[in-house]
C-alpha cells in the first residue's frame, strides 16, 4: 500500500509540473451518505475528502484526493471505516458537455477487526452517486452522497 501511495503522489506531481499555466487549489469536501449494499442492508455515514483541483489550459480539471469515511449499518450495529485515494476528472466551467467521473482504491475496516481492499467509481450532477466494491467479501455498495466542496485559495 505504501508503494501505491508513493506512485500516486509522484504521478500527481508529474501532472502539475509540465504546464506553466496550470492553477491548483486545495479543497475540502464533507459529505453525508446513504445507501444499500448488495445484501440489501441500509447504511448511512459521513465522509471527508481533501484534495487539489488542478486546472490547465485544457477543458478538463483533474483532482487527486484522499477520502476518509465512516458507515453505520443500523440493523446489524456494524460500523465500517474506510480510507481511499481518489482521482477525478471534470469538465471545466467554460466547456459544455461531459460529466465528472472518478475512481478510487482504498481499505475498509470494521468493528470486528477485519480489513479489506476496496475499489470505487463515482460521478455526480447534483449529488455524488458512488459504487464501491469490497474485494475480499465480494460485497458492493451503492450510495448517494450530497457533498459540499469548499475550495481554499493558496
């Protein structure tokens, strides 16, 4: 996992250095989530993403980020935490068409001491629609996450 984190951070650095006109802005994006897993268990939770919006002369904005989250399954009283490394691409505000997409890879951990790798894909228009998959348990989750990005000026 440490090698993967290094590769992603190194790749992010390469993306930003080759374009002198590039702009970067850090952001924090809290979100509330509700959803169902593939066993039809309802869950709700909270997540917090922090990343960098990287825009250049192209019509696409890239954003690498890290996401921390917590899900609670009320019927089973199980809590699940996760951490993901994410990358998204979204159209620049000046460009018509297209929609944002993202992907991530990370780890789940629950109250019972189990940890599993997870992958996820997401998009949003008014709110984030996320599909994640737990590799070891072969469970998937579909969730809706209203997010509130807060950009900070450097």
